[in-house]
């Protein structure tokens, strides 16, 4: 059982480049979310989804887009990467909306 | 904005000692979870508590949800080196949303 799968695990981008972080879950969970984790800041919610076709902003949504066309997938798009977006990104899913099952993370560096 | 404050931020103890980690807020949560995260990995869910005053035990770990559902504690008995990691608490506001608020974590080191 794969759970939540994130790709890539590591990525280096130049300032201004765009990219998509992939997230897929095989648990048929309705709820999915994206977090970034920075030293001293903890985990902060970027965007979340309560079902296919429904997304909403979290605490730090600027510079990121999401879509949810299927239950399984919830990609995160960086529109124009900035050094401030250097972080570790985690995707999570939930059946009930009361907890999070996390992927392994994507470590992103923007130079 | 709901905030969760964890204390202590860092904890270094000897194997066999007991410890308690606290998670406090001025806001009421519909549920609260505890996670453990190891370096290079995603957080792993340990427990969810939903009822005020609830106590849950997971082997040597005891989790308690405050009566008013604003705070929680994690107690570890006879800590082992395998307990080393970052412990995170998170609160759910419920109400059909999926916005979990995370504390900044307690970094625990258990020295053999």
C-alpha cells in the first residue's frame, strides 16, 4: 500500500522558473492538503481540498496554485519560483478531515 | 487565527527517564492529533483525541486532551533512544474544513 506519494524528492530551481510538485494517494481519501515546513516556522498550510473540484487557500497561498481534477491527485504549481519558496513541501491526505497522512516530502531549493 | 504553542522546544534526556510535552492554545479544537517526525521523513500520525478529558495510551506514550479542548499533553514513560524525533501537535477546526493548525514541535533526544 503506497499511501501518499510525492515526486520529486529533491529539486533545484532558478528564480523565475515554474514547476509542479506531484502528489498522489491511493487510499480514496477526500481531503488533501499541501504544507511547507521551514526551520522555526513549523508546518504551514498552503492549499487544501475537501474533494475533487474543490480547493481553498490556507495560511500561505501566495505564489502557489492547485487543482483537484481527480480524488487521487493534488498537484502544487509554483508559478515563478522565488528564493523565499525554498522549503520542504509535504502533501497529506485524510479520510475524515481530522488528521493528516503525509508523503515523504519534496526538498526544494530556489537559487 | 488559531495558534498552538508547544513546550518545551527542545528536550534532551537519558534513556529510562520520563517526560511530558505540552500543547496549548486559547482556541477550542474539534480534535487534536500528535505526530512524530524523523529527519528526512514526513510526520507520522500517532493519535487523534476528540473528546474533552480523553486519555489515550499507546504502549509507553500517554496522550491527554484537556477538558476544554484547548490543550493536550504527551507523556512518555521510560524513554528509549527510538523515541528520538520531532513531536508535533495539530488541531482541527472541523466544520467541514481541512485546515489543521500545527505547533512548531518539540525536538526530543533520548541519550543511551
